[in-house]
C-alpha cells in the first residue's frame, strides 16, 4: 500500500530541486514559506497547484500528460491541465465509465468526496489526487515518472524498480506476462506442487517456453517458490508506452498471436468492421476505445476467482495512417 502523503511530499521536494523552500515558495507566488509545510506533510496544495508548480520549474503539464495518456485526448489541447477544470477532466478521462463507488472504494475515500472531486465541485489535494489516479488507472507510478524520477523518491523507489524489471522481462519474453497471470489461476493454486507443463497446457505454448519464462520471472524477483509452487509477488500494471519502440514490438507480438489463434480455429472473439467516418467521429471512436479499455481493466482488477488467462487485443486505425 502506497503512503500517498509521503509520496506527495517527496514529489513536491523533487520539483523544488536545489532551490531553498523559501525561494521556491516565492517563485510560486507565496509570501510565506508554504513549501515547508507541504514537504513536512502538514498540509498540501491542490492538484492544480501541483501542476502549476511543475510548469514553473520547466515541466510543462500538457506535454507530461500527453506522455501519460493515450490517444491525444481532445480536451488536453482545449483546457489548461494545470487548472481546476483541467484536473477534473483528467480524472473524468481516467475514470471512464467506472462507478463512483468502485473508484471511491479503491481510493479508500468516501463516495461523497470522490463524487465532488470528479464533478469539479471540490479540488482534490495532492495525496487524494494521486489516490484517484491509481484507483482509476492503476498507473500512478507512470504518472509520477512524467514529472520526477521515481527511483529518487524513497516511498516508491522499490516499486518503480520492480515495475521497470517487469517491463524488461515483458519485452524480452512476451509470454512471461501470461505465465505470470497463469500462476493466479485457481486450478494452478489447487495443485499440491508445481507440475511442469501445466501452465504451458493452459496457454497452449511449448513447455520449453514455460520453463524459460518461469526462470526469468524468478530471476527478476516477480515470482518465488513457496511450498513447492510458484507464487507471484505484488500485481503490477505493466504499461509499455515509456518505451515506444519496444512497446510496438510487444503489441505486434500479441496481434500476431491473435492471428495464429484465429487461424488455428480458436473460439475467441475475432471481429472487424470496415467503414468510412468523419475526422470528428474518428476522435470519438478513439475515445470510446480508450474508455472501453479502462473499464476492462477495472473489471479485471476486481474479478474473482481467476479461471482463465485472456488477451484483449483492441485495434482501431485509419488505413491511410
């Protein structure tokens, strides 16, 4: 569980850099040394003030959020993201169609407060802003990385290192992520001991691929053996957008896997629709796809018991692109 108050203080400290607290306070337009109270955790600025502070030290929020978000959302060019309206739209974008109650429960905040933040009736302070980002997207570490180096923030340095290791493993052996998920299956957990080839049969991959993936996952610290079976560590949302080239290769791998399963007669859902559409409605369709994927992730995060390992391969592209 992240300590969001400590993380907020560390993020503000990282933005301050080598400036004194008093000098940074003056740079932000305050007469008193308000930055000291932020970094001490006595009180915190709003999310909008955080983004304004980032802008004052040369980290443009629009550029940073462009790296964090998918599909270049229209609102990002129309609203100042370092405003109360921009913060609200960011949260609405990340929330998608998720229920407010579900967002509130994951953020460990009241439904009333969460509803006010999402509606713009109130502005979240930085710790609650970060809680909402994690609750809606499961990617708060990637958000932090757009503004500061997570490895330099004590409260998340370890988690960031594990996430980076997970990305490296996913790039090196794409099937490793599926093998990792297979360890969560109820059928695997019922085994008295690890049975070589069991996971390979679940995923329809060679036993040798299963063995390579398990070895790499164990070396990277993502799994360990306990009572004769492998168990996964803390679940991670491995987003690959930080490395576009490697990310494209990974997406291509799973797209090709889909083609192979389609060709072999898989009962999966494979469909396509070829059409003409206006530029404006293409933007709407992209936003709809992103909202669908966020909703999918929210359902997956709460789904029990784990009975199947599934790939959702969503594609939308213009043939002239």
